[in-house]
């Protein structure tokens, strides 16, 4: 059944707070509160109007039960519907999906969605992240690292489709070019890189080398968005970015667990390490919006390793299954003339924040012509992919400058 | 001792980590304790659903096919093939550094169950579809664990 929710809700306010390593140290809660107030201000709503508060998973740097309540307590709001959206990296976009459902159901007028993380300021992310991405009983004791968990997918993906390290490296090169233009990108001062640089960088966990890997964002970022219904967006707000379609799919918890999966999309016939929930989520988003891949002007993907970008380009529909390598090698995502892809530099060069809406923020900025880095001309429709590892949880959202239906 | 208040900076210098893994601990749970007891006896046990004849991962609580929670432990052949692998060069923690590079991967057992494991090059190198045989070794954190050795 096709949902009629596409273009019935819109983002009408955005706020952001960033703390770099060189700034005064901030907690995720501090950043989140500042971003939330900024979003409400831009939307022109009072705190008494916030009907729902949806937050992503509790920040790694502020792990507590009921984080959502800590934030609403700080903001002094009394939402009638609130929740943390837990599929971690995918839960960021999940907050807006839940907001849209609540708005479309008519139970609230305004939802506030907030993601905030500052693990780059407070934690050893390289050392600690595997604690979130590997099974403590059945994986971690073998000496797992986050790259080694993703490398299991890389090994199969490259084996099954003949993907080469050179093709993967091309993603790192193009991501870096976008990052050099962005004032907040982690690698903005590091200069361009070549395919050879990637192939000569230190082996981390075969087949992944240093420059195939995301850089952890050396700071903290909070992003907040106010979402409302179409009628209110048109009547009361100067600027709206329309939520044209969305989808979500989570398939497993750990890599090893995934290999016991079968009987559900996208692993109907049995487990594998190549078909992810992004395939399912993208299909939902396209159907809801009535759009197809050729309609998308700009794409942001949440991909912590170079090969994941190729998988996602395939699963989001920009090329066929197994064709991601050829697509990228033949200029498909070139900074000059390709599909505008990860226009802040992506996880590989802007940097990865453990959870966040900053990719959606960038897309909204591009749509309204105010991107902080390189501006892409005439963006009407953008796609954002959010993911929680290891390739476990996926969200896809399509946003547009004008309502589509 | 000075009474002067020092500004709070509670995390500076502290190595904030992610829980028991960094203490080198794993915690067998009620549904996995029999698996780990088998490991102590150097036996590889899997869950088995007599209702539907399914071999299942040692963590399973219910059979995904028939819903039965009467899963028994049954000894597996210990033979399988490499499904995927990675040679880890940057070790997980100082405890593992002396072993790097080491190979971790997913093995598909003859019973159809996949296990995440350490793969040890034997008389042949590690590659996809290479045949492997279970062995039991004390790894870097001091635990006895099932590992898989590449067979000739
Ligand atoms: Zn059964």
C-alpha cells in the first residue's frame, strides 16, 4: 500500500551548534540545547508549541537513561509525545520520520527533532567504538576493530562483484575535494589526495587502508529541526523544505548475527554481506515520493568506509547491483560534473559524528542556496542516507524545495 | 590541602571507554552458558531445534522458523569454509598488538550456521571458501575460544 504522507510535512526551522577541539569543551546536552533553541527561533515557534520531541540515540558522550527527558527538561517544554529513536545512525533521520507520522496523524502541530554528539571531545572513539559495533561475547574477544567488522562486508562485496581497491579509492579522492571547500570539515586543511595516496596508505584491516576509513569528527555537532504539517508550513512559515519521502530498514545487530538472518527483506532467501536495509529504505522513499533516482539532484550518504559508498550508490538506485565501482571510476560522482555526492566531504573527509542530522542540514542548505562549502546550482531535490553500523540500520529521506503532491 | 576550588574538568585525562570489553571481559548469559561450558571441554556446540531440524547460532533463544524455545545443544562437526575475512593490522587494543596482523572472519559451518571467529592460516593461506577445522586456543585476553584453522 502506498502511503499518502509524501510532501504532507515540512522542515520549517533548523538550528546547529558545533564545538571544535580547539574551542571550549562542550557536552552533547549543551550543544543540543543551543541547537534546539536556534531551530525554534528560526521557525518562529514558542516552546509551548512543541508537541513532540524526538531525539536520536543517547549520545555516546552523555550515555544516560532517558536522555530525551534531560533535553526537554533543559528546554522547559512539555511535549505530549516524545521518544528516543534508537536505530543509531539511522535514528537521526528516524526522528523526522516519526515526527512526520505524528504530524500526519494530526496528534501534534509541531515536532522538534534533535541529534547531538560530542564524542570527539570526550572520548577515544577509535578505541571505544567497537564496543557499540561488535558482540562482546562472540566477536570482541577475537580482537575486533570497527574497520575489521566492516571489512567482512568489503571482502564479500569485492569478491562477489569484482570491485577493486582502485575503484574504492576514487570515493576517498572525490570526498576529499568537497571537504577542502567546507569551513567545518575535519580534513579541510589536509589538501587533495590521489588514488595512489589511498592505495599507499597504511593497511588497517584488509582490504581497508587508512584513507579508505572515515575520520572521526574532531569535535561535537548538534542539529535540531522543527517539523510541521503542510497547512501550517504554508500559512505560517516563510521557508519550508518538504519531506517528500522516507524509508527505514534494520536487519541485524552484529555482523555474526546478520549471518543467521533469513526470511525478510533484503535477505529473503538467506543471509549475505552485500544486501543492506538501504535497499529497502530507498525503495520505500522513492515510492512515497513518486520520484526515481534520476530526479535526485544531490545525495549525502552515511558511509564510514570507501567501499560502502559504492554499495550505497547501488542500493539507492544510482547504478545497478555490482556496478558501483564502474560508476565511480567513470566519473559518476566526480567533483567536476558527477552526481553531487557528499557535498561536505562525507564521513571520509568531513568526518563522522556518531549520530547526526548534519547531512540533512547540508542538503537543506544546498536546496536554499546557502551551503557553507561549495554550492551546487539549482538543487530542487535531495536524498540523504543515514546508517548505523555495522551496516545494520538504514534510513533514507528525500526532501524537496517545493511540495511534490 | 588547599581549600581553593579547582575548576571541574571531570573527563580530562580520563580514558572513557565502552564497557566490559575494555576490561577484557565477556559475560556468558543464561542462553549461552552451555556453549561456553562446551568450549571448556573443547567441544563446539550449536543450538538445534528438534521441531524443525534447524541448526542455530549458540545465542538463539527461539527458533525463527517454528518459534520453539526448546532448543537443545548439539555437537557440531567443527568443519566449515571461510565465508569472509580480514587481516587486522591495527590491533583492537594493546593486548592484541603483539599478535597483529591476525585474521578474523566469518566461517560457514557444514551445519549452515555462521560463526564469527579467529582464522588461523594453517598449511594454506586464508581465502574465501578455504576449508577450515575448529580448534580451541587461549587468545590474547586469556580466554579459551573456538578458532578455525585453514586445512590443507
Ligand atoms: Zn524450529
